[in-house]
C-alpha cells in the first residue's frame, strides 16, 4: 500500500503575522517532496498512457474513450504540478535512482 499523499492542510507549517495578516510558511523542500510523491502516484495510475480508440462495427468502445480522456487529464495535472513546483525530469530521475520517496 502506498504512503498517504499529503495536501497543504496536512503539512507542517509555521504562521507569521505581517500587517495583521497571518501567513502560512512551508519549507520549499517539503512542498517539492510532496509534489514529487503526487507525480509518482499519478504516474502509476494503472491506465494506458497512449490509448487506442477502436471502432467495432461502427461503434466506439466508451471505456476506451474514458480511458483516453483520463489519461490526457492526468498528464495535464502532472505537467501542471511539475511546472508549478519547478520539478524537472532530472529531479524525478534523481529520486528514482536514489530510492528516495
């Protein structure tokens, strides 16, 4: 069973008050580490990353269509996480090679 993925509310953070506004402070390394865990979990997925939609007697298999849509949406989410948290393919490769996470 995989480790429970954390969301922002699950992370340890400090609060500081600035001009009467409370600001949550989370270490960048912790955010990046959790983001990489999310990418790894989404990448496992168990779905076909390059689905083929076939016709059978003029009909489309709807399960293949849903799988194709899910695959595209998941890929978009992974790309967004990588962009937002500035995670490179090298970061992911390094994690794989070192066995961290």
